[in-house]
């Protein structure tokens, strides 16, 4: 049996990764800040699938919590074969008015946490000669979009490099770059459904995003951009002047 560890697993894409991996027979280690929501996801999965589900309450902005998750990944007695670095949150695009402490937390969750957890997972995966790591980025990585786009660009480039280096040794690393996806991500930013400023055709379904990214990871791809429309949009974005791309990046939240 494969064991998968998923961060940010209490809702949204993280919960969907947990459900789809459980449906494939994977045992789970689920990580999130909210234990109440995390326990609800775990119980629902246990009720539907004959898999083991372990839960870890952890705030990845807190060094001691991050270290506990890293230690779980590095445990040779309970190996993790698949890691999904999904935890994240959004901020206003107005960097100059944002609280700088929140910006630092944003950087820790989107950059430091996946870096540390990938490092923790790699030793055992490389020793065993197999493993998969999915780092959830965003199509925002392809647009100037305040610090969110900058963080996600780091995730993409780190994952592309790591996949090139470690895939020949049996460990694939995939950056997952969804576009706007129906989850509670925007609601947690204070934007009710319908008030995100995003046209209907640009929305994706979380089930499709997760299923396509898992297929791409199984194929050993360094980057997964779910849906043809976003594959096309990211190619177009690369051709835009920075000033134009920055304007496009302000669309939606």
C-alpha cells in the first residue's frame, strides 16, 4: 500500500486530493491547521474507503509545527511515497498596504514549507528508488501577480529543476498550476461566490484539476497545467510585455 501525505487537506484541493488518493487505495496522512475540519474530512474518507487515515494538526507558519510534519515525512518506519504540498492562502494584491507579517507568513507557507517538506521526503524516496511529489502552484506563476505570483513562480522553477535532477533516480516532482478553481479559497479571502471578478468560462472543477495533475505526475511531468484553456493562456501570457501582463494579473482575486 502507498502512503500519501497531503498538506492543506481540510478543504479545497487538499481535501479533493485526499479523496481521490483514498479511492485509489492509498493510506493517508492529512495535515491542516483546523483540526475540526480535518477530522471531518478524515471521518468521511474512513466511512467510504478501507484505508488508514492519520491526521496532524499543524500551522506551517510555525517552525515547530513544520518540523513535526517534516519528521513524519522522514520517518523510515512509516514511509511516505507520495507528498502533496498543497497548503496555501491568498492576500490582497495591494502589497504596499498588506501587513508585512502576513506577507512573511505567506512566503513561509508557499515557499519555505514546500522546500523543507520536499527535502524531508527526498532522502527516503531516493533510498527506496521511487516516490512522487506534487507542489501545488498556480497559473499566477506565469503572470506578474504581486507576491502570490512570485511565490508560485518559485514553486514552478524549483519543481522543474527537481524533476530533471531526481526523476532519473525514481522520484518525480511536479508543479501543479491550476487556474481559478471552485473551492473555498476565495471565500477564505472574504469573497463570496460570484464576487471574485472571474468570468464563468475560466472556472475549473477541483475534481478535474486533481485527476489531471495526478495523471501528469504519473507520467513524470515536471509541470501540470490542468485544462486546455489554461495551457493556451499561459503560453499567451509569456508573450505579453510586463506592463500588459501585470494588468491582466490584476483581474479576479
